[in-house]
C-alpha cells in the first residue's frame, strides 16, 4: 500500500454569495482555513471565479504595479473580469484578449499615470478603445472650493 500526501497551499479567497472559501491553484475549496485570517490572499468573486483565478492572478503577476493595487477581482457572467483597485477605480476587462487589456492598462499607467488621475473607471471591454469615466466632484466640495477662492481674492 503506497500513500502519497501532497500538501495544497492556499492561493486565493473565493466569495460565493455571502460565503468565503479558501481555494488552491486548481480552484478547489480547502477545509480547515478561515478566510478571515488569510486577508493577504487575492479575493475573487463570481460564478466560476474559483477555477479562472489562477490564470488571472498569474497574468497580473507580470504587471506588479497593477497587481499591488488590485483589492478584488469579480468574474462577470462566467466570461470576463472586473478588477477593483484599492483607490476605488474599477478596470473592466474584455471577454477575449483580456491579457492584452491588462498590458494596455499597465502601459497607460506607466506613461500617463491613468490610475492616479481621479477617474472612477477604466473600461477596456471594446478592442482598440479605452473609455474612462471621470470622477465627479461633489457639489458641496465644489461650493467649498468656490468659497475658498472668493474668500482668498478679497
């Protein structure tokens, strides 16, 4: 009788509904781990995210400037990803050629600091087109700014 024991390592935390599961590289849920204690692991959500997470995280690892900003990744319709960055920006990736879209986001960030420019989202779902949603300044902030300007000119 030969018994081979292979230890699985926690790879990511998968949120399915209200439940959180620690998963390995294959996407299999691992017992005996509390997701709350493994907050340094990447968080993925959505149907099929557990199985597709390895490819996404491996691709993001090639772009450390972006990887360090990713707080969570949501699988949308079991076909594409939306990245949620720690500064509140969402990056919508396309269904096909999403690897090139990540490379484009990284290039835009290196050349134009796009992810530090007060935007709300970066939409890369359409090939050859980049759509940026600019963050709105709250009306109270705008009025406060006007008041400061007026007060400063007197």
